[in-house]
C-alpha cells in the first residue's frame, strides 16, 4: 500500500495532537509543516523530526509532492488555505469551526467539489469512543426510537490558561464547544428542523458568552437539549467529558461521569464501561479527545484509499455550521415577556 504524504499548516496548541495521531497511523507521514511563528515551527519540527518547514503555505504546496493537506489554523485563514489546496487538486482536512460564515463554508465546499478532491472537517467529538458506543446502542434498537435527549458539557475548567485567545473572542462557547455538541446531536438523532437558544456571559473577564442552552427538534421526531458551560462548579469536574441522557420508545440510556453507560430497557438494566483507551502519547483528562483525533484521522485515510466521502465532509458540516449561526441569531432575537396594566405580551 502506497505511503500517504501529508503536510500541516498551523502547529499550535491542538495541532500537536494531530501530529501525534498521524505518527500512529500506518503508511502515513507528515513530510512538511507550515506556521507563521518561526520559533514554534522550529520547536514542533524538532520534536517530530520534520525537516521541511515553511512560513508560507503557497510556497510549501508549490514545492512539495503531497497526498493531502491538514489545516489546523484559526478560522479567518481557512477559506484561503482550502482554496489554495483545491487549486493544487489536493485533498484537505480543515479544523473546526470550519468557517466564520456559511458563505465562506459553501465557497470551500464548492472549490473542492470543482477540483474533484475530498474535503473533511476535523469534527472529532462524534469519533469519541463513548459517543460511538451510544450510537451503537441506539442502532442496535436497545432503547427503541429515541424521542428525547440531552447533550451536556458543563465545567469550571480553566480553558483560558491553555488558549488565552478564547477569553477575547466575541463568539465563544457555542462556536468553540457548542458546535461539537450540535454535531453530536445530529449524529445521534438526525438532522434538525428547528432550533431555539439562549446565551449568557457569567465570567466578567471574557468577551463572549460562556453559557448556552439550545433546544432542537429533529426530522425523525426527537427533541434534544444541548447545554454547555464554562462557568459551572460541579461536585465532580467532568472536563472534557460530554454527558448524555436519551429516552427511547422502549428504554433509555445515560452516559455519566467517568464514562459509565447505563442502558435501561425491557430486559432490565445493563451497565457498560465505555472509557476511551489511553494512547501512549495521550494524557488525562484529555485522552478521550486525543483518541478521537486518532479515530477521525484514521477515518480520513480509509476514505482517501477507498474514495468514499468522509462522515464529516465539508458539505455535511455546513448543516452543523448553520445551526451555530442560528443559535446566535436565536439568542440575539429572543422574545421577552412583558407584564403591564394592559396584560401580558411578548416583544
């Protein structure tokens, strides 16, 4: 089997996990990296033994023979980089959030379609072992058709220490974490018909919202609630675990802290430990997310070799991106109940 050669643009905070995962996947090699910070480029290049280093992506793509490009930069650079890759007819993976607007997202999808190359969004939450286990239980019919669910991510973890830019972004938790949960909800319950939302900023030292609640109705008939917070004080800190509650027509399931899955059905109660494996390079509590990075990148390689569209293709991710925009718009235009001498009205 021919060895796949890839390049990565952006080697910052999260990209190191992607480089670790690439190193674990057979017959794949990252042969070149690009970053605007020469010091970071040197540090990461030395750490992973990658000698071909660039500060200009166009130069890298013009001089290297590659099978794919992995984009791990911030959102504003995604469109020009994806379009650059498409211009070289190069399959491309792009970090989430995919785009800052639906128009940019659609332009990237169109560019890759016109070039005849696959485009995958690095939307890794649905690739976490516990989430896959829940999907498998639903698919087996263990609880019947789901009619209600909650996807929850509530934490007091200091995310700003490792990613200080999060404290300054105008659109924060919905775009950073909520986007993952919206994708998980689509993965478990199907595509969405409607969404209502509220957001709030609790931490006075940040710019954007750190709490959000979203109510979704799905085409298949289920209702799901998504709640996410970086302003909570749980008794047991679950970070970075996603917790789930799902009711089906023939039973229910609960994914609780420490990856404990309980399935209640017609035949009684069944319990499973669905903890993700601790990869050799991973560390707690990040290991579940880190393992999902390996899983999604392995999926990408399988898709490249088979010619099948990735599960989280650019076209599919436009549906999740649209929900993010709708959540912000819904929170902005939330109708308020007013009481007066003339009665009760909404505005």
